[in-house]
């Protein structure tokens, strides 16, 4: 199981419960931070580059396949939010991936771009241009509605606060260059290339990603299951939600004979 978190978050921010549940069910779990973030190296810190993160996923899969005791033909990907999109794209490009688990995946960046308040976009664009032109700068990851940050929809700042534990290396800072191209981030377009089992988790109250796009992802993939939960984007990491969702993921993997019963 190769697992990583979503936009800006680190492996310390709510992934432990899922990793432990899957490991107790018999999976060997590799949890990693994308470069420039958390425990991973790379400078400047807090840089976000989609192409670099996709390379990190390929590297993590390659490492897992070389690990003693791991069947290289039984690699499973686990991603949340932006990383759920990475997992989908990685599996679509690598037909050896045995299954993919995508929780509240961001698979339609255009929908997110259209949901961003115009005044916020006007504030972000010049900073994103500077970042892409080599002038590294940082903006807040999240803030309350009406404030300046990458994610300011209702509940997002509170969601980050609930998910990030004390002592986490997460920082409320990120480079903004990605916002010039986020509208073209569309893992949904490769859903038809997914030939192996796909588990999709959708939050019925999620406004951070397009719920319609998540439903279309499950509809387009050949062996997909769509599971609906009464949560917003960050709900899967709060309270008893991880235990219930992880149980559904384990059941899915067992039915596809990727975990022992």
C-alpha cells in the first residue's frame, strides 16, 4: 500500500489511523510525504509542483516493488483529495497497479477554480506568476472565507485545524504557482484507462472538490465502487470516521483478493 496526503498536508495529519488499520489487516503500508513538505527533503520548503509530486508517486511505487517480501504485482495506491487525483493518474499510467483507493479525490480542477471567489483569484494570480517565473513566494494554505489564502471555502480552515495534530510539521504556507494551471488538473479524463479495481469515497457534504466529478470518476472506471459518507472534505479524519471508512476499504480489498480474509 503506497499512501500520501492531499494538498500541503503531511503523513502525520490523520493518515496514521488508516495506515494502522490497513497494516493490521495484512497490508505492508508505505506512507510518504511529497518533496518540499513534511519529513521529505527538498528546497525551497513548501513548494508545490504537480509534476514533482507525480514523480514522487512513481518513485514510491518503484521503492515498494523493490522491498523484500512485497509482491510487485500487488501494489495498491491510497490517496486523499489532490493526492487522490495523483493516485488515479499514477494507476492509469501503470497497468501493474493492483487497485486504487481514492478518498474525496480532486479530479476536476476546473470545478475548483470556478468555485474560487474572483477577488481571491485576482489576489492569487500575480503571486502564482511570480512563483512560476522563479520568484519563490508563499501564501497561506487556508483561511476563513473572505480572507487571503489558497483554500477559503466555508469549513476549510476549521477542517485543517481539526486534522492537523499538535507537533505536526505541517505549515500553513504553500507556493502558489499551481493555481495558474489548476483548471487543467483533470484526472477524471483518464478514468477510462483504469482497468483494475477502484474504490472511491465521496463526502456528501464536501464542497472542496466536485462531488459530481467524483461520481463521474466512479461511473467511468471499469471496476469501480462508489461509497458515500455523511461528511465534508475533512470529515474522514475526524472522530470514528477513519475506523468505518478503513473497514470499508479493507472489505473492498478482501473481496478483490488483495488482502487475506
